[in-house]
């Protein structure tokens, strides 16, 4: 059995109106997904799928931490993440995805939720992720400060460039 098969929901086998769902995600989940940008983490997924006439409503909440590189020092860090996923699932002739709707082939009747869960996590990761002040790699921060100082000294040289003095006189 493939690791990701535990995240498959057999829609035809659902007998109750509401079925509770719960999974624990770890590094193995992220390693099993091909092309995943998030490489690890520890998250808890809980929610339910509700069977109604003509469609299913899937609601999941994910919370925990993911491992991502710090934007400043490039060391791995734990980034807290909270994500909600709401999907309307229908059975139809062929598989199709819309904004918040998914049509699953009636012949198969299986909803593969692993990639939907991953996408909700990836979208919940902030664009900028940096360590708390003082937690960054000291060696990398020294190199970064050296390069920042070199750039700022170049900027100071441009501010005192004599070619701009004539324009400054016109301004007065």
C-alpha cells in the first residue's frame, strides 16, 4: 500500500451522513508527494465529510508546523501553519477540478485528498519566513552584514557624487 492511500476517501462506501476524518502528517507525507516545496513538518488534520443528496462536503482544518528555510540565513526553521480546506465533491463522468469543487469519476468513486491537503498547507505558509531576532545562523549573518555594508558604502559614494551637485544647486 502506498503511504498516500490512507488519505483516499471511498465516496461510494460512505454510509453515514457525516464521517469524521483525522490524520497526523509528518516528514513521510511531504516526502511521498512529488514536487513538494515544503520538505517536512508535523501537522494534525481533522475534519469531516458530509454526504448530502447529489454531492459531498469536505471540511478539513490543519494545524502544526512545517520546516522551511529562513529567508535571511537559509537555516531550516519551524514555521507555524493553520489552514482550512472546504471542497464540494460530486460524482460524474470524468475527473474535473474547479475553484472549490471537484468532480470524481463515478466509476472510481475515490477522492484523493493528499494533494488538496498539501496545497492548503503550502498556501498557508507566509511569503516571508525568518527566524526570531537572534536565532539566525551567526556565520551567515556576519557574511550578510558584510555584503550589506559594502552596498551601503556604494550608495554613500553615489550620494556625494559631484555630478549631482549641479542639480542640487538648481533645486535651491
